[in-house]
């Protein structure tokens, strides 16, 4: 994956892998699927 505004990935994490039946202290409801958008903005050597 190369850096730049058009290089991104979407992670979809189902509830049984993420926070499950408990959620996360009123921030994430129970049984929620997490969708995370990742954007690569640079690399450090």
C-alpha cells in the first residue's frame, strides 16, 4: 500500500470479535459491528 489520499482500507470487525454482548462503557452499544477506515498518509524509515 503506497502513501497518499487515495490509498485506504476498510476494516469490518463483527461484534463477536469486537466488544460482543457487553459493548464498551456506553460508548459502543452491545452487539455492534465496528467499521474502521484507515488512510495511509506517510511512511517513516
